[in-house]
C-alpha cells in the first residue's frame, strides 16, 4: 500500500508531461487524402489586339507530346488557335527544348516564325555554363508585344515557368486551359490553381478557353 502511495505522484507527473508535449505536426503527406479540392476558377472571355499579341507555342514536339494522350488531344484546339492568330496577323513564336525533336505536323511551324530553344523558362536557358538570356523578351519587345497567349506542353513545365516569367517580364499573360497539357489531370489542375493562388501573380494571369479568345 505504501509503495502504491509513493507511485501515485510519479504517475501523475508522467500523465501531465504527456499532455504537455505537443502532438507531432502533420505534414502535407499526412493530410494528403483528406485535402478538399478548391472550387474551379471561372474562365474569362478575352479580346486581344493582334498587333500587340504573341501566341507562344511551347514544346509541341514528337518526343514529349506524341506519347501523351492529353497532349495529342489538345492539338485540334491548339491548331484552331494557331490558325486564328495567323489569320489576324498576330506574332507566333515556337519553342523547343534541347534535344526535344521535331514540332508535330498538326501545328507545324512556318519558316518565318521564330523558334526559341530552352528548357522550362523559355526566357532563360540554363546549362552547365550558367544562365543565358534566350532573346525572347527582346524579340517580343521589338515587336511591341504587350500580351502573350501561352499554350503547349508540359503544363507543369514550359507552360508554368514561361507564363510565370512572362508575367514578371510585364506581359499580360493569357492561358487557355484547353491548350495546355500534363501527364494527367491532377498536374493540369495543380498548375491552374497555382495561377489562381500564387503570391503576387495569383488572379492576374487570365485563365480562359480557346473558343473564348477573340482577335
């Protein structure tokens, strides 16, 4: 009985300490399955001036687009947008990444349309020798471009990084969600949500659909 009496304060102290120690903080991994998807953003109809608008056709290549069903499914819409931009005399600029292969025939480039080669951010080429300006910004400014429409693959690669860079270079940036593609729908959703919610940029990049763009 005496021993039990001596143990009670120790047990009480241990219990108090257990409640005083905060529970381990949850990480995003712990919360993954319980996260609620935010509401889809509204898409905005846009009318652009073809004289100061450039269509950026990003990495529609055999190597990355042809094997991806979501990318190939976007080609008819991208082709439609490309035809409209050309018909109205808007600037069209293509990109590829080093070693990326040929541009797909469905959205083939004309010889007069510039081609910029870089990895994710098409304004900047980064390699073992450091980072180098690709000349895209100068090309756009020399043509008096104020607005860029960004389509291509991958949504979480060239589209995300080039559109972000375009915004911070001072261009009104428009992204038709049916003109970009990722490996799966979650990738595209994550990119769209980033443009809605990112600090500084969030809500200022225009999200739209190809049939909602008028030149």
